């Protein structure tokens, strides 16, 4: 896999975490800063996890014909890549949310 894809994914997760925590400051000012950060950091990984599970479900239920032997490999690859990007999205979202929270505190 190309490292550029990982860097772009991390950068987008940081931007989304920062944007979501800024949105939550306006929408839910009664929440604590920690709750806003964690909520903002968990939204993109949740979306990524749902997309990964839908991809696995699609591969598992599709008619394969001659290539039925590769189904296990495809499911393992989807789970590995999806799990990695879910973790990357959480870390990036947490970094972005934390940096945006520091800016709002001043």
C-alpha cells in the first residue's frame, strides 16, 4: 500500500476531528471539553467501521463462481485494512479534536 494514502487518511481524520469539535462547541456548549473531544474523535472511526463491515458482508454474500477459494483472503484483507484505517481515523480525530480544543480554550 502506498504511504501517501495513509498520510492523506490521517490528515483528513485530523481535519474532521478539529471541525467536529468546533461544531460541538457551538451545538453542545454544556458538554465538557473531554466529552466533545471523544465524541468528535469517535465519529469518523464509526463510519469507517460500518463501511468495513458492509464491505465484508458484501464479499461474504456475493456469488463467486470460479473464485470462491479467495473469499477468505478477501475478507481477511478487508478486515485488516479497514481495522487499520479505523485505528488511524481514531488517532487522527483525537489529535485534531485536541488541537482544536486547545484553540477554543484561550
